[in-house]
C-alpha cells in the first residue's frame, strides 16, 4: 500500500478500509482484519487451506479477492497472527475503469469481505469427546454397584433402605428423586468413586468448548 496511490480511506463497522489506484489500469481495496475474525488465513500454516473464510463468497462480480497482507508469524506461539496492518486485499477485475465506477465496485466488495470476516465459526466437536456424568448417572453407578452396602448407605445418607433398594432395582426412578436425596447420593458417589480422571475429563471438555490449547 502506497500512500500516494490512495483514492479513498474510511471506516466500515470500525474497520479501516483503503482503496488505491495501483496504476493507470488497476484498482485495489484493502479491508482490515481483526484477531477475533473468521480469519482469511490459517494460523498454523499462514496459507488459505483448511480455513472457514470463503474467498469466493467474499468476492463480487467486479472485485476478486486476491490475497492477505500483514499477517505475521509469531516465533513464541509458532502461529501466524493478525497485526494492526493485516488486510484482505481485493482487485478490481476490469481494467481502465473510471475512478467513480471503481470506487462503487470496491465499496460493495468491502461489505462482502466484512460479512465474511464477521461470519461466526462453529468449532467442530471432538470425535471422542469424554462423557461427563450427570447427577442421576452418578447416583445410578453408586446404587447399582454391588459392593456398596445399602444398609450402610442408608445410615450415612438418611435415605430409607427400601427406597435405595427401589432405586437399585429401577434406576429410572432416580429421575424423579428428591433433590436432597440426589445431593446426598452424589456426595457418596464422589467419596466412593472420585478420582483425578473425572477432573481431567472435565478439563478437556472445557478446553474443547472454549477452544483453548
């Protein structure tokens, strides 16, 4: 981008938009990229492969989206990142257009590019996402474990042994159990079965949901 060639500069949706007359025949439009965008490049490789940004969708009949400039490889994170000077670049297809016509085409293209940058990205689910048990499942595991003595469990929780036996025989009844009963049984579940594996499963689930690395 050369300042002397600039024919238009403004902001659209808080993004810097710059338009240039490259030479007597050609025009180009630059649209600023934000860190939180649907990125037009791969953070891993820096290229346009395996990304959600659709270059064809961002283009118009009059402007082809040709490139991204200003993204930088971070030696610390080992990823390609957005900088203050990262832009999607579009080129007017036809040559020798009047400047006012070229500006109209580039403004339309800028709106298209922004729409694609703003597009939400749905993270794909892990193929083998660990299952995190809910309270009813925990109570079911506790009560159906034959090594758990229901008489002792009744004394420790204050829940009648007959009620616990009914839950053991028909675990579906737990779905309608009193909340206080579930709380007591869940507490016993953690006392009997709790280990660090469940913490790890929960941690990995959060990592997948939030998208951390």
